[in-house]
């Protein structure tokens, strides 16, 4: 691949809205180390953590912890690969400002590079939103039915509670996703994040008391066959690769960005490991695909589950905005399009209807899309830029990551689809 000469207007980056634009809003151009660390938390911590206890049940707690920390390290490494690649292109080769993952793909591979990144961004972000709807509908139907089996019992016009709640969310999501700017959602988003942190903290405390009371039988390893399934969920949980370049751009002390990112990833890894392990330790083989469904029907449990639903309901339009940016840029000249947004909300809702299991879907999205976006593309772009400088070392290190990514993508996707299609006890 031959890079274009900088300075030529025909090869400068087009003034497209980037996939990260709506998530950055009008925040100050430079961030302190503390704010950068906080932004990393916001970009990474999401609904994926709720499927970790079930994943630990599927893989065994020791396997789950190992894969979680391995994925965390590889994700951190690949984030730094993107940062190094961008710095190389900007400072040494003289390219114009590269603000996002899509810009980097365009600079290295032209329109095909941007299209590849855009496709992965769309699939991953839409996949996140599908999981949000699955969680909301499953949780609300569980609260109403009182048990997981009640979710599949038709109650009105042959529709189950889960389907009714999902369609009940639909008109409200059309309204939220019709907002041109997400600035008006900022106060609600702050409230939702506070509720989310509080709810997950309460879940972990409840897990500790449940474990002390029940002491269920636990397994450390459940075989190699489920390893890639767990990898997929872990990759999904750590997915935030699309935000690393905008976050590094806004950091005041860029030389310390790697250390700040490492600290944030380390803390998130410990949080995810504790949440997954405590959930499995508390309920053992009875751990459900959404851990909050194990908490029963008490007042605290209801408040926690409703809080998580509120958080994901408000987060839905934030996560869908990168998808809107891509579609509106490609099909509507980067102008606001209400019908495109409504159509995409409908498609995401229809997909959510077809997926029976929350954690299995996390693994499917993580394996099939997030692995390519988080591992394969960063290693590929880094190798293409640094191959002359690093030689065989670049091919070995980056090549190993790409091979690992493809193996996980193929094997994890197959395992996840098998889990989705297999009957559940």
C-alpha cells in the first residue's frame, strides 16, 4: 500500500462527520489525566459486564479470569498501536490531522479503509444497542412474570411479555433517537451513569451475601471448547477501540496517555473480574444470562434492575449516533435524516426479537465484529505503517495478533451461534 503525499488537497481527509463526533460533544479540547481516565471508563464500561457471571459459569471461573485479563492486555496493546500509528503518520509522514479510527483507515487504505472501519463500527454499535433492548425487555418481563419461564408465556394477542416490552420501548426510542443533537440528553446521561454505578455496586454486595449463605458448587475449568465463547464476551465487554484516538487527541499531556490508559484498563479489568466472579460464586450453576435476574423480587432488586434499564434506555441513542453518522454521510450527504434513524431503530428492534439469550449475543457480537475492530485492524494498520522500520519484528508481533483475532472470530462466532441455537435448560 502506497501512502498519499501530504499537502495535496485531493488527498486530504474529507470533512466527514466522524464516528466519534457525537460522543465528544463540545468538551474542552484538552483533558487532564483524571478526566482522560474517567472518559476511558465511560467509553468502555457498559452492558457487557452484566453477561460476565454467566460467561464464568459457562467457562469456569479460572478460565474466565484468565481470558478476561488476556483480552484486557491485548485491547490495551492494540489501542496503543492505533495511537502510535496515528502519531507516525502525523509527525513523520506529514499527513493532515487524523481524528478518528475511520480517518486512520482512510489515510492508510483510502476509501476502502474507511469503509471497512465504518462497517465494523456500524455492526458493533448496532450490536450493543440490540443487547440493550434484550436486557431491558428481558428484565422488565422477568420483574412482571416473577421468573424467567414467564418471559415466554403469551399474555396478549399471542405475544410474550418480553416482546410486548420491547415494542413498548419502540415509540419512545423513536422519539429519543429523533433528537438532532445529544446535548439535551447530557443531564439524563449523567443521571443514568450515576444510577448504573450504584446499581452494579449493589449487585456485587448482594452477590457477596448470597455466596456466604449458599456456598454453591463451583468449577474452575470447563474445557477448551468454551474458551473462545468466553473470549467473545470479554472482547465485547472491553470494546472501546473507536474512542481511543479522540481521547488521546484531547489529552493535555500526551506523553502520559499510555500510562493513564493502562491504569484505567487495569482498574476496569479488576472491576470486571470481580463482578463476573462474584456473580458466579453467588449462584453457581443457577447463574442466569443476565445476572440481575438472579436477585429475586425484593424491593432492592427491583430498584437495581429498573436503574440498569433506565441507564441502557437513555444510552441507546448515544450508542446509535455513530451508526446514524455513517448512514447519513453515505446516503444523505451528511444531513440529518429522520427516516434513516427511524428505519435503523426498527431494524435493531427486529434483531433483538430474534435473539433469545443476552450473554450468547454478547459473545456473537464480540467474536464476529469486535475482535476484527479491536485486534485485527489495529495490528494490520500498524504493520502497514511500521513494516519498513520494524521489519520482521513487526510481522511477527502484529501478525500474531491478526492470526489470533481471526481464530477467535471464526471459532468464537461458531461457538456463539451454536449456543444461541441450542436448547436452554
